[in-house]
C-alpha cells in the first residue's frame, strides 16, 4: 500500500523537476541548500559574512510571474564573519539586536524580467523596520533542483542597523551587498 504512494510522490518530484521554473513549482531551501552572504566595509576594508541558518520558499512560474512568491527567513544570531569579536558586535543591541529581533524576513510577490534574469520587488523587515528591497536573480533548472543565484543592495542605517557610535559611516559603511547561491528542491522532496 505504501509503494503506490511513494511512486506517486517520486513521479510528482520528477515531473516538477523536469518542468523547471517554466511551470508553477513550489521550491524550498535552507542553509544546506547553499549560501546566503553579505558584504560590507569596515575601516576601509571589505569583509564577507554568512548566515548559517535561513529558510527559503519560492513559488514561481515564468509564464505567470505575477503569481510568484519569494519568502526568506534569516536567523540573525547565525551571523558568521569569521571574526568572533565582530560577530558579537553584530549580534548586539547596536546592530541586529538578535535578542529582540531573532529573525529578518524578506517577502516578494512582484516579479519582472531583468535582462536574462528576474527582479523581485519586495519588503525586508530587519530590526523591526520594514523597507522595500529589490532582489535580482537568475534561475537554472537542473536535475531534481533549481539553482537560484542573485544579489541585492541595501543601506544598513535605513533599518537602524548601527546605533550610537555605529550610526556613523566613518568606520562601517552604510552600503551592504547581499549575495546568494541556492540549490532549491521541490517542496515535497525538501520536507522531512
């Protein structure tokens, strides 16, 4: 009795993967699926940081982009710059204030073509502040997965990231670049 159910699930997964993003599909991912990083300037030098825990849900049909949806939830406490002192400062009340705001959330429901890729216009909520943010990305369907790579640009001070002495851009720049490289799985395959 379980065999027909497993066969139907596998058939749905294979059919969904073969269709790629050209047909409606519900894709999922997390830190095991790839990377979510940001870059910033500190004391005149660029540094790259990663978030070790995040979740992605991407419902998309290239033929009907108006029906698309992209949701990303990031655990702010999982920031890792490879510098323990900087990580502690970023988790503090002056920056992400992880104790009060444990998650940053991005939601987009507006998609349009952007050259060979796509542009998702959405809203990022960080430190309890919501602002519009555009994400540019490209899609590459693959066997049993959808590769999604992209970028976004934002200003940290617009979200209150950098309080007190850190609100100056003398030591820490205002511009932040976000980079992601994900291998998303069909929702039915990604669900444990």
